[in-house]
């Protein structure tokens, strides 16, 4: 039952993509900015988790929570310093700034601690059990359940809390939301905080699952998570989850078929096909452009 | 009449620059390191000017320029190393194939706008890189040996041709159509301009010169590897155009010269170099989103000195 195994690997990878993609999609939904630095927040989260496990001898869950909190703060700082002034700037200016912030975080981290990779410590026992003929490690079950819990939590925040309501309102129509007395700046900061916290969680999970982290690890998962967000329909939260899972499974299947060097290309081919044939994504609605 | 005067002034200046540098290289005042720096500046200017045509003039935000650089570099290396043809043929073939790649990439993706186009071009560039990574004929990840054929003469002649072609394109009716696409695509569509045609044409011309730069690049470095043509290379080219001013050719040229010199001096400290690059990107976008020169050209400043009203030829 090789295929069940591959499917489970794909879903584990996909849930990491989905967690990162959620941050992209929420930020894009609210200020129409592709936050290129999001992949680097993921990297920073991974390193914070690493240091809290190795230096402070914490367990997986405390490390996860510390990393999420630190990333939330980091995301808000990035937003306040770099993106806030660009609310009314052109899209190209905002995009270039995001690229600049991304490079600054990557090379800032390299400058501080060097470019050498780190090996993530084992936090779970490597036990596994057989299911339908596939070997499933406890680790991947835990990772999957953490991702699912976080996504359910996100759905709860977005749909049941006041902040979530404000976020939906701002993303629907910023001006009208402002007139209704919603504090737009704080809502945008909250969006960044939640998205970055999810990226931080994804970073810790990625580290535990793949065991190797380095300062440039965020680039490729970041771009792929963006692909996942576009695939699901950018700005749509369930879309990001589905897009991430689909992308993870597709990549794993491509690797399993023996084309592991082409794995990265698969994501971009999907991206280009989606952009050309259905730019609004799987869950998106077509919007007509008005003059 | 005035245009032709400007043209001849430019040619004379170019010949002078060429002669001075060539004189110093020939009599040995400038060693290998400096002559290489000059060649590298010329290559970077070609790249900056070719991307300027796509982003600055036509307003299509492409961040995958390194893909076309890679096509030019690999195709020209195949022409000289595997087919044993002369270098000049390699430059032309490299440019042509890159232009073809530009057409193939541009026709589907230029239907997209803004952010989506940026991501699509990034994706295409990455696909091009992965394709080269997987072809054993060109050495895969280990790279391909290329002999050192690029000289200052080749680099400078290519540079001058690039600038002349792009300036002439910009000042022709095609260039004005392209600028109208940049300013407002819907309005220029309504005025009867075939916007898709001009976008694809500008993209293909930009790709052609990126391919030419690729040919010079690969024959200047002894070895080419797919890892040289990643995201970072695209961002390197992007920063030339952004810093110089979106829509300013002389700005792109100046910032290419400036940043190449800076990065040559910081070669030993790649992290510092990237931190400076990224800070420049952020600060320029936050405090001067038009770039150093905006859409002005150097010649516009001369006109400003002469006539207090200012030049009337913006957006060249």
C-alpha cells in the first residue's frame, strides 16, 4: 500500500502549505498585497521554535505557542513599519517593498547567525503503527491534528468573533468599514498577527517534520504557499486550505512517480495553468473589471 | 534635426568612453579585475535597460527576467561549446531564442495584470531554471564549462546597440503606444491600440536583449550553473530599474553602474550586500516611490536648465 503512504505524506506536506497559505490569503484579502515576506516569517518562526526547544529545553507545544506569539508580534511590526505607509501607493510599489522586506529578513538572519543549517531536535518518539498496510508515524498524525486544530480555530475567529467580523468587513469594503466605525488599522494589524502566527506554527511543524532548517528555507515554501492560495482562490480562507492540501498531494505524487527533480516545477505549472484558465481560483467568483 | 543631433552626440560620447576604457585595457593600466568589472557593468546595463522596456515603458511588472538571461546564457554556450560556431553567432542565436521564449511566456501570461503577472513571470523563470537543471546535455546542476570569449569590445558594442534600439523603440509610435498601455490600459484599448500586441512586442524585445546579456554573461564566467539564475538574479535586475526610476532609461543605466560598482566592492560580504540592496528597495519605495529619476531622463535636466518651463518630453 505504497499509495496510502504517499497520500499521507502529501497531506502532511499540504497542511504545512495550507497554514502558510492562510496568511497570504488573509493579507491579500484585506489589503491586496502579496506579502512576499510571509515565507520569511515562517522561517523566523521555525528558528524561534528551534531555539526554544534546544536552548530553553521546552517541549513541542510550549515552543509552538512561543513561536506563534513571537511571529504574530513580528508580523505586526513588519506591517506597521513597512506596509502601513503604502496603503495608498501603487501595487507595484507595495510589491517591491514586500520583496525588499523579504530579502532584508533573510539576509538579516544570515548576518546575525550565519547561513549554516540546523538540525531540528527530535521532540516526538519515532513510533509508528500500521494502517491499511502503510506505516504512519505518530509524528505525522500529531502534525496533522495540530494543523487541523489551528484551522478550526481560525474559522472560529473569523466567523464568530468581533475581530473576525471586522476583518471580513474591511476586506469587503475598507471605506464603508471605516464609516461604520471599524478601526481599520487595528483590524489590518490583527490580520497580520493571525496570519503570521499561523506561519510561525507552520515553521515549527516544518522543522519537526523535515528536521533541517536554514535561513533561506522560507523562499520556496513561501512561493508554493502563494501558489496554494491562488489555486484555492486568493482571499478565500477555505480555498487556501484546499489549495494547500491539493498542492502537497500533487507534489508528493510527482516525486513518487520518480520525477523528484521536477517537483518544484509542478507547483509553478499548476500556478500558470490556474492563472491562465481560472485566475479566480477553485472557489473564486469571477469579477468583471469596471472602468 | 534636434533628434539627430542628440543621436550623434550619443554616438560620439559612446566612442569616447569605449576608446578610453579600451586604451587602458590595452596598455595594461587596468588589470583583469577592472576590465571584468567594466564588462560586468555593460552586461548589467543591458539587463537593466531591457527590463526597463518591459516595466518602465510598457508597465508590465515582470520579475522573471533571469529566466531569459538563463536562456541566452545556455543557448549561446551550446552554440560556442557544442557546435563550435563563432561567438557573434552565439550572441545572436542566444538573443533570438530568448525572444522566442519571451513570446512563449508572454502570450499567455500578459493577459494577467499586476500582481498576478509578477507571480506568473516568477513561476515561468523558475520553470526555465528547473528545465536546465534537468537536462544532462548542459550539465544539470553541476553546470557547463564555457570558454572566456567576452571582451570589452563585444560587451560595449552590444550595449550601444541595445540602448539605440530601445531608445528608438520608445520614441517611435510603437513606444508611445506602449507608454499609453502603461498609463491606462483600458483607455488605450478604447483608443484603438492593440494593447496585447504592444505588451507582447515589448516583452519579446526585452527578452531578446536579456538573451544577448546572457550570452555575454556566460562567456565571461567560465562556468554557468542553473543556481545562478534564481529569484535573486531577477531581483538584482529589478532593483536596477526600480532604483533608477520606473520609466527612466538613464536612471536604469546610472543605477546599474552604481549598484554594480557597490556590489563589486562588497563581493567579500554577500550578506552585507543583500542587506544594503533590500534596505535600498524599501527606503526608495517608502520615501521616493518613483525611484531616483522618476520618469525624467538626464537630457531633461539639461533642458530644465536652459528653459525655466521644463522639457515637454516626459516618459521617454
